[in-house]
C-alpha cells in the first residue's frame, strides 16, 4: 500500500514501458495518440513483447481485450499503456496479462506479454504508446528526457511534478 496518495511534495520519474526504440508521440501513426487527444506521453517500438509498469502505482484499468492497462501513480498521474495500434480488434489474442485490476505494482513489474509476430501480422503496428490521460487538466509540468533506445523499467522517459 502507498503511504500517501496524490502527494504534492516531489517529482515523479516515469520509466519506459517496454524495451526498444524511443518514438516521439507525434510520430505514432494514429491521430488519437499523435495529436495528443488522449494526453501527453511517449511511445516505444518494442524489441520484445514484455510490457511493464512504468512507475509504482495501482492498476486502475485493464482492457477486456488485454491490449491496454491504466495505472495511477502516487503523484496522481493516470497513465495509459496501449500495446500496438488497432489491437482491440484482436479480442485478446496474442496477449497474456500478469496483473489484475486493483493490484499495486512496482516499476518494471511485468504487466502484459504480447506476441509481437502475431500483432505484426494482424494489427496496424506494434508501437506501444504511453500517455498521461489526465495531463490535459493542467495539474502537471513535464520534463521530457532524451532517448533513442530504452530499456523497460530502467530508462527514464519523463519527469512529472504537480503544479
């Protein structure tokens, strides 16, 4: 359990959700993400199918189709990790989920395993966007980190602070 939810006393670092090539959100080939309709964030073109918690937090959403999860951080960020594009149509095929709604997870903990070969053949992209869905509310300042390749749960991709 977390000692304090929605603390306002320090910054929070968010780490890569997958290992692979860093992708700027505006370069994701889906306007919902590239135009930041879902929120600020980053994406990763994965090298393997392991998708991890980018930060310590509580799982607040798990898609029935196993392709996405939401996590609420101690700072109050609500982060959506979406595995691949047009993957909802796969109806859960190609995904194994290792967490459940309400779980308290740690940065780097495996949440979803994705069969990238299956996704490559049956969806439009394997890219994994990660967005702060409550960023439009203006309560956070973000500092974006420079990266080209990232390691799941190890490479810092941005820092957030409550305004």
